[in-house]
């Protein structure tokens, strides 16, 4: 009798742990890989192994998604919206907060290309924040594309508005350098400053490439591109939408968006 009671207690405890774990996981779902093309793999949070993704594969906070050569992936966000990865890309899912009228997502593009299409419903607030090695982009409209590189990142706005700033590691490094340039410091180099840039609308002419450092959030309107280097300096300009539209990755995204409209 004692053995049966002990077994029942262990079973009940295991069931409770499973239910709690399952509830926590469900609450942190980022979305699902609705369209894996080619070799698309997922590394679950806390795991060292990679698993090949299948259609409608659920993904959660802490997961990492990567695509091989000639491979792509579409992620449908929990609550609506799309994030699409180009080939040889890697995306870390950091945070998902989904409420009836407020949806916030944060992810880190470690390398490669990503296209974000996340139109908010009427009265809804939706923010998809993407971090690259050198920049942070937060969508306030519907569509933008980002390309991550160790030395420089690009953000292009197709529709709506996108807020961009230098990545935190870039800002922190710049602050440390400024401390060394301050009065009384060993080196006497002057510190550099830049007044805040609020919004740039195409085809406004912006200062020449990489002459200034990104100090504040800057808002890009449709048709604008910003390149941010690892030293925090940036170049902002109107990109050639016709030439950009010839890129295979961009065409693929536009076709998928058109099919859903």
C-alpha cells in the first residue's frame, strides 16, 4: 500500500511539473515557422542541438532560428505579422508580449537578412524591435528590411516609419571612449557630439556618409535607408526602390505580402 501511495505521489508531482512547464512555455510563444524553405533549423532555449523545422513549427522566447544557403523561412508572429529570414541568416527570439491590443516582440539578427511585415490592426499597438550587431530598429509602420554585419548594418523602410538607433554595445563603447577624452583624462582628444535627429523624409538630403555619430533615435520614413557602423557613425539616404525591388529576396517578400492582401 505504501509503495502504491509513493508511486501516486511521484506521478502527481511529475504531472504538476509538466503542467507548470507547459503553461510557462505557452505563455512565451513567439510564433510559428509557417514556411520553412530548404534547410531551416531551430535551437531551443537551453539546448545545444539543432532540429530541422517543419511547417507550422512553434517557436518560443530564447529559441534561435537559422537558415542554410539557398534556404528561407517565414515566421508568423503570435497575434499577427510576419518576420522572414533570407539565406545564411540567424535570428534569436528574445521577447514576446502579446495582449489584446498591445503586441511587442524583440529579436536579435545575428547575421544575414530579415524582412519584417507587421501591420497593426485599428487601435492596436504593435512593436517589432530588431537588434543587429550595430543597430536597433523598431517598427512603427508596416514593413522594413534589415541586413546584419559585424562591422555595419543596414535598415531600409518600405512602408510606414521605423525608429533606428545604434546598438547598446556600440553606445556603451562610445561612452567609455568619451570618459577617456574628458578633461583630466590621459588623452586630450575632443569628444564628439551630435544633436538629436527627429525625422527624415524622402528625398531630404542628409549629411555625407559617416560624418556624424548616431546619438539619439532617428525616425526613417518610407523610401529611406540607414547604414550604421560599429563605431556608431551612420549614413542616411533615399535608396533606389526600383533597383532594390530586383533583389530576389525582396521580390519573394512582396509576392507573399500580395498573396495575403
